[in-house]
């Protein structure tokens, strides 16, 4: 009976180690993905692309002034948030 208990305890310890290792790798990957997204959103070409898309949508829409205001708010919010992060 003792042999089976030792074997089970060893198996449980190995599985706990594998679980915590996997959890650590997932946390590292999540942190890295968040960092890369923040860096991408702070790039001037990304902000320019967002502005261009907003200008295009504003030009082809029936209500260009509302779309232009919405695009400007999105650009300013993105720029402001990228400064504070």
C-alpha cells in the first residue's frame, strides 16, 4: 500500500509542477502580448492609419461631420492613452 501511495504522491507533485510551469508561461505570454499591443498602438504609422481610416469613413458617409468628430476623438483618445501607459 505504501508503494502505491508514494507513486501517487510523486505523480501529483509532477503534475503540480507542470501546471505551475504552464501557468507561468501563459502569464509571460500574456504580458508580452499586452506590451507588444501597447507599443504597436503608440507608433506614428498606426495612429496615422487610424486617422486615415477615419477620414475616409467621414468622406464617404452621409454624415461626414459626425464621423470626422468621432475619428478625431478616437485618435486623441488613442494618443492620450499611449502617452500615459
